[in-house]
């Protein structure tokens, strides 16, 4: 078989960490072009088995790096494909950190609501329960713009600032990105509004074990048909309830998932879907599930709100200590960003916290 560089349908790379419009680019490529961008949740599979995926993926595709702990493996892919273009998405660092801090904290709590509640009841804190390595290795490196830039600068590339994805610039920016990736457009590109809502940050890692007619089953929920928070999930149905309207809007619904290894064997998956479909279609039972989601959301929102300012200040202090100088070097290499970024700007004093 030919090597991956010759046979691959890979058209390029999106290098985007933090809250930089990743989903907007992902959505546009998947809905408006002949190409695909696999979910960044699946990136770990691609970087662990590049020959398999790069030779056998059947459609033109763009690979997204969204999590900094994949950086070394991703760097190797770039070195193996130096002719392929890279789009590096960036954002004014402190707003990026503050926004991602809320997502990180919300995701952390919604994954373990009962455990966090017990910690708080015993006088502990959410911040105190987070493994520091998760912050130092998984969170802070997303803002290491000079390192990221040093990795991609020898590739054909484009730097995209979050402001390039606002309503007025969106169509032009995404048209240029899809051209850079040599993807044919199938429908006009249009701005579709904010990609991630507040409820999405909650749902990202939220799961809840529910006793349904004596069957205990851990359920996951998303607003998106084709983007799930982790591998190995099976869609079982949709949850509709007026109780959810304040969170997701009237007449909207949530997709309901469960882990495949907690369901019937594959031959019985359809029966499991039918069973949960009956539950989700029953007004009292669907309202009961919706009420749990509403209650958990309110609980998580309150717990996160109590510690968010402190958590943001912790991250900003780490940024000032370890990453600010690198971002300033990045600005020197890309001076057009100076007029767009207010939190880190060359030649004037800015607030450190």
C-alpha cells in the first residue's frame, strides 16, 4: 500500500485551542463543502494510528487539534506532511482564558456533580479538588501561542483571529479557509450565530444515572446530532419537554445517548432504542428526566459561579508567569493582531489580573 503522504485524503490541519471558533469552522466544513472535519474528540485516534486513518479515510478531510496534550503527535503529522496547509485560530489571550475557565470548571463539575457536592458539604472547594496537572498540562498550554506558531510556521498557513469569525467577516473568512484546504463548496457559507451556548458547556461532560423502571442507566445529552462528547456512545432517542425551553429554546430537544458497553449487545441496540423511546415519549417519564437535567444545571451553575472568579485569577496568574512573554513574541511576529487584542498589547501597560 502507498504511504500515507501519497494516498491520503487529508487536505490540511486546523490548529485551534480554547474558545477560538473551532466549532464554527468545523460546522462550515461539514455542512457547506465536499469535505469533512472529524470531531476533535476523535483526534486521539488519528494521532495514535495515523497510517491507518490517513490512508483509509474515504473522504477529503481536515484534522483538528483542539487539545494541547496532543501537540507532540500533531507536530509529527505536520512534519510528515509539510506541503499541507494549517489554519491556526487564535484569540485575545485573557478573554480566551476567562471563557475557557468557565467551560473547564462547568465541565469538571457536571461530570461529577454528586462527588463535588459532597466535597463542598465537607468544607472543601472545587478548585482544591482539581488535579493541578490537568491545569498545567491540559489547559494552560492552549495559550502557548509562540510554541504553536513555531511548530506551524514552516507549513503553508493562515492565522485566523476570533474577530475574523464575527458576522460581518464570517463568509469571507470561511470561503478563504475552504479554498486553502482545496474543498469544493456545496452550499453558500452563512453566519449561523454563536456556535456554543451556555447550556452546551454544561452538557459537554454531563451524565446522570437514572433508575428507569428498575433499569439503572447512565444517560448523556447533547443538542447536536453529529457531535458527541466522547467516543463509544450510542444515540437512543430525543428528549422533549416544555421544562427544557428556558435552556434550549421552545420546540427544541436534546439527543439522549448511553455508553455502548452499558447497553444490550449490538444485536439488541434497536430494542434498547425502542425501550427508551417509549420512556422518552411518555409525558410523565420524559418530564421526570427533564426535571433532573434542569435541577442539575441549576446546581452546577451555582457551584461554578461561587468559584469562577477565583479560578480565572489562578489561570491569569499562571499566564502572566509562564506564557505572557511568549504571546508578546507572537504579537511581534503578527503585528496586525495588536489592534485587535486589548489584554496583551505591545508598548503599553495592561492589567495583569
